[in-house]
C-alpha cells in the first residue's frame, strides 16, 4: 500500500492512497503533523482532562464533560458502530492509527509551554471529539434562561428574548441552480459561523483513492469530510437547523445506604448509577466530582443536596411560576417524601446517549457520493448536530433538506427543564426530517425559520437570509467568482428599530446628541470597518443595552442562577438583551420601561464620550486559543451579528468578535477547479509555519483561494 502527501501553494494537504482505510490513515497522519496541539486539546476536552494542563479555567468544561459522560458515550457509540457498520469502524480505526503514528514525533511549541507530552488516541476518540465539539450546538442551556425569564417576567418573555443568542453557532448557505448561473450548472456558497479558533476549526483537505476524489473542509480529529465537500460530480454544504433535540429534566434525588436514587414518573424511586472521578487541575488541588445518571440521562448540574456550593435548585409550585426566583430551602433527609420545595438537580438527555449513534455511518457514503440522491441517502444516517443540507450535482440534481435526529416529545420539553417525576415528558420516537424546494432557482438558509421550523424554538432573525435572497435577485445569472460579494455584505437591517426610536426624539436633546441623531439617520446602515457612523451606531446600541439591563424590571435576571461557568454565556442578561434588542424595542409594551427615555439617555451618554474613531477601531478579531495570549495585531473587522458578514460582538459588553465565518466556500458544479475557499488563519496549526496565518489577509478582504486538484501544481511531501 502506498500513501502520497502533496501540498499546494497554501500548504493545503492533498492525500492519495490505494484504499479508503489507507487514505484515512494518511489523513490522521497529516492532521497530527499540521494540528498536533489542537488534536491533543480536543482529545483532552472530550475526556474531561484538559484542566490538567490548561489550569482552573478549564475545570468547568472538564466537569461538564465528565458529568455528561461524553467519553463514555463516544466509547459506546464506537462499540455500536463496530456491530452495525464494521467497515466504517475499521476506517475510523485507520485514522486513529495514523494519528498515533505521527503524534509522538511532533514538536508543537505549546506542548513544551505546558509540560504536556502527546498521548495515545483510542478508536473512539474521533467520536468523542465530534461529540464535545457539538454538545452545546443545540443550546440546551437556553432552557435555563427561558426558565428564569418565565419565572420572573411571565411566558411572553420567551418570544421577546428569542434570538440567535450567545454561544450558538449558525451559518449562511445558498444554492443557485443552473438556471440562474452563467455556466448552466449549480453553485453552492456560504460560510459557517463558529468561534474563530487558533488553530482553525476547519481543515482544508483533498482526499483521493480508487473509490473517491473529494475536496472539502474536515474537522481536525475526525476522518472524512462531513459538512462541506465536493466530489467533482456532486457537492454539499450545511447550515445549523437551530433544532431542539436535547432535554433538561429536573431530578429529585436521594441518598440511600446503597447509593443514589431518582424519583421516576411512575412515582417510584429508581437506583441511579453513581461514581466519583478526580479531575486534575494544573497548579491546584485535584477536584473530586460525583457522576450520577438517571433513567433520563446524566446529571450535569447539582445532586441530591441541590446545587454545588450551597445553593438549592428548587422546583416552584406549578401554579406560582410568576413569583420571585428560587428560594433556598433545606435539603430533605434521605428517604423523606419530596415536596414542591425539595432540592432538585438537572439531567441532560441527548440522542447519542440514548441511541449509541453519532451518525458516523454517513461519512463514507458522503465521500463516495456521485449524485444528490447519494448525498440524500447518506444524510438519512446523520444524527447530530441537526443541519439543513443543500446539495447539487452535475446532472441538475438539487437537494434541500433537514438531516439529523430530533425526538418526539411534549412541547414543554422544548421550552424549559421539565420535572422527571411527572409523566408525559418521555421521548416517543423521532421526527421525520422536513424537506424544501427552491424559489426562482435559489434556496437560502441562514438559521432563520425555514424547513426546520417545526423542530426548533429559537431561530436567527431573518435579516441575513432576506439580504442574501435580495442580493441574488439583483442579477439573473451568477458565476462562482461573484459569490464573495455576498459573503462580504455588511448591511445591518436589524438597526431599524433603534433608528426608529432615535428618529422619534426630535427635541430635548443636547446639541451634541442631536448631531449624533442626524448622523445616524443619514447613515447607510453598513457596518464597514472604516465607518465612523457604524461606530456611533454601535456605541448608542451598547448604551441602550446597558440602560435596559440596568432597569429594575430586569433586576431579577441580572444575576444568573447558580450553574457551571461553562453555561453562563447563555444566562447573562446583557448579552441576552443585546441579541434580542430588536424584539425588545418593537414590543408593544416592555414591563413599564420607558424605551424613549432609555434611547435618549444613550444618545447623551455617547455624546459625552463618543467613540474614538471608526467601527474597526474597536470591532476586532479575538480568536479563541486554548492557551490565551495577547493579540497586539488584532485586525479590524467589518460586519456585525445580523450582517451577512456575520462577525459577532456582544452589544453592551464588547465590540471584539470571537465568532464569525470559520471558513468560506464556493462550490462550482461546472468545473470543480473554479471552486474557491478560505479559512480565517491558515492550513497549519504550527505557529512557525509559513501557512499558519497566510490566508488571514485574504479572509479579511473577502478574497478566496482557488481550489487546486491538478497534481502539476502540487509539491510532494516526505
């Protein structure tokens, strides 16, 4: 068997082997070579062992990973894969073999910095990496936020705060049929929005063996190309469907002489398996955690005594949900009869834990796909995250569907944590995944309500989708090379509600505030880095957000409920108001808040201390790194959360952008060689590599790298 590794001018690996398993082995090798530090961080995160070298800041994640049983779930899913689909299991093993062959010889500087030696991957480690990467994608912590909002503000708060908020991940994706292109063949384009990580979360790669020839964006640590790929005759891409497929259950637990029991919906106490694990923390005393699992799922928050740290997570009486928040009460004695004030914990029910299936059986069929029908059948095997899939082939085939596993259960489960001891909250099978068509030869998905609407609760505002559709209507025929114009669009439609309030303030303002008002009303609504008007708008918006967050009406939500730190991004009042500002400003009534006065005060605040320059002076890229370090050369960014160029800051909190396009792609079905792509940094995760950040200038400008498949333009690597 022979393996060849080539590189193009951007350091992107092009791999060739004699079989799919040998190709997977090569992919594992080259990924370990390029991304050794990243692979080991992801392995440790999946195991819940990252605090051992990253320190106390990683403890909350490790605790969640341990308590949610991520590594054990991955192990179970791999065991089931061996039974159900031994070919794919062998292929995954080959990838792991490649990683293990290469890792010991890597010399990423981060290892020396933290005193870590590369470890050994297990056959299920890629499944653990996939699960850890996506466990928060469905945003189950938002159910805790909704619960608090309903308690303190009533059920209408769910709609007011519904938005693509903190911690979620989205994407833009559009499909243009051959009837609307210059070549007569379809074009797929878009950009996944995720945390911008260094090294990047996507790996550009080219995989060739006798069975297939695929270019695409791989997830480091996982074999194949799952999300975005082009086989030459068919291409596919995904966006987050914003579906709800994870449930939180309030659990009543008690200690007995034999361990821990949980109260079930049939009124009986059932044994809940329990053990303890020790989490090592660099520079600090190890932490022992209790791992409990009920019939619903692993307990991720609290235990028999309520919340860690002395708080008690209480289930209020059903008829009194509008009263002030949870009141600390003493924990019941073992064996006592629970009451409405009994401390409770939270368990998480998520599909792979129930089905022992992460959907890896879809990965090889995707690589082998030749037509959209093949892609369609492959995504029938998809599990999570739940995505909207778009695909096209060279024969005119088109596909627009939802893929993934969403349980059928009571509506209350989708909204907030539900009581495990009450019947009616069990899972009852799986939803059929919806399908959709094209309109005027175009399909656009940007996490808005679309084909996945029956499967979710909160979706992104329609602004990005509407803007993409409007731009595509401006021309009758589109070419692949035209698509970056759409990628980089900075129009901010969600600014309108705030500008309406600004316009209504036609008197009583200071001269300086009146000047800001007039400037904003003549602004073109584009969040370009060079725009001083955009900077003014962002400053006023942040002042409004902070003003609303400080209002007594929201005081009960100012301090998040006691819960693990890793879940706090979903529970912060300022971010929640910032991302839901459009709804809050347009609501007929907002808990007695004088919004006109809030906007007036914000204008005066900004008038007294205006922003120092243009939007890009404060709106800068802040990529996530496992080892934080200063970013003195943080580049200026155009765009904003609701722009097609979705570079997300957190209004009211920071203008720095940690989320944005984690890649951009244009798949051309006329000629694959005319396809384009780019990642935020570069192909290599090694800081001293010339390809560590060589794509960053292109990404900032909106330029893309040509897809290269011709071997004469590649350089062979030993």
